[in-house]
């Protein structure tokens, strides 16, 4: 992360961040540096860790944090999103990442000797035991992972109700991490833009209503929910929950306009 501490816009989140927001477009259209740390399958606990890393770097220049949300399971435990500790292994030569690995996975930490070099060959061996990197996880310029092809299930997609947000399934610890994430932004004078990206199924108001008591009165927190009817067209999607590169470009443009109209890059 030390290489990107000069980014004025930093994006965290799961695959909704990695796929649906094109950091290069934000950078070019807003004339600022932007970087996307979205990691498929990652939860708010992981995102809060990365935000802690960012603000602990004295050289950071971030004015705006963007966090796309998984409105069907944002605060759920053990579903499609989790703490992606494996994503920290390439940073294990940094104290903060190494300490996180030690706290969360002590046996992995013990496998690293004090003289461990963390060379690329070592990391390659480590990752080989975790499975190959999929084509959909190829990182493009500025960190984003836009999808230039369709899911194998694309032809069967239908615009129909998918799932309502079930508050009873929430993990209170993930709520705490979300509130910590929000408060870190305030403490470090950064605006926070929460996103509800489009899905290829009808929206419900349940999750948005759930966010209200968590963000009420927090003037540094802003919410953008995509309402453009064009996203009811299947042509903009990779699958029911992720945009393809064409859809991501359109959504990123809409987010850009929201940032401009609300002057979110002012600190």
C-alpha cells in the first residue's frame, strides 16, 4: 500500500468494488490519483484493516474513501464474503501486515522465520497451495478488475427478485467494524462515499433503511444508490451481482458526477 499512499481517492470493498468501479476512469475524469483495493470475497472486517494501514502511513494524501456495499449480505458472517487474510501475504514484509497475520493465523506466521526474505519465489510457492489466480481476478491499471466477458450463467439470467436483506443474520462484530471504518474516516478528515451498485434484480429498501441509523448525523458520510433505469438491461452485467466492463464504465461515470456535484474531494 505504500506505493499508493498519494492517491486522493481510495476504494475498498469486495468484488463489487473491484469489478464495478474503474479507478482509472475516476482518476482521469476528476484529475486526481485513485486506486482500487477491492478484493473479491472480502468483508468489512478486512476493509477496516486496510483502512487502518492507510491512515498509519504518514504520507497518505487521501481525501475520499469509496466503499461499495454488498446489500444482500454486508454484515453477514460465513457467506460469500470473509476476511481475506491471504491477500495480506504479499505485504508480509511490512510490520502491520505481519502483525495481522500473526494475530489472525498464528500457524502461518510461525512458518515465516525471522529471516524470511518474502521474495517473489517464496510468495509464489505460498500461493500455489492456495489455488491458481482466476482470469476474473486479473488486476488492471489502478487496481480495478473490470470484466470483459460474461458469466457462463449469463444466458439464463432473468430480472427477478433475488434476496431480501435479513437483519437477523447480522454479525454484531461486523457492524462494529463498519462503524469503526466510518469513524476512522472522520478522525482523519476524509469523506466517505458509500455505494449501492446496480444489480440485475429489483432493488429493495431494506438494506438502505438498515444503513440509516448507522450513518445518521454523520455529515462526512454520503450515500449513492444507482437508480438509472438503463441498468435493468442485461447487456451491462457479467452476472446478477456484477457489472461487466461496459456497465462498470457507465456506473463509474455516474459516481464521478455524484462526487463532482457534492464536492466530495474537498477536505
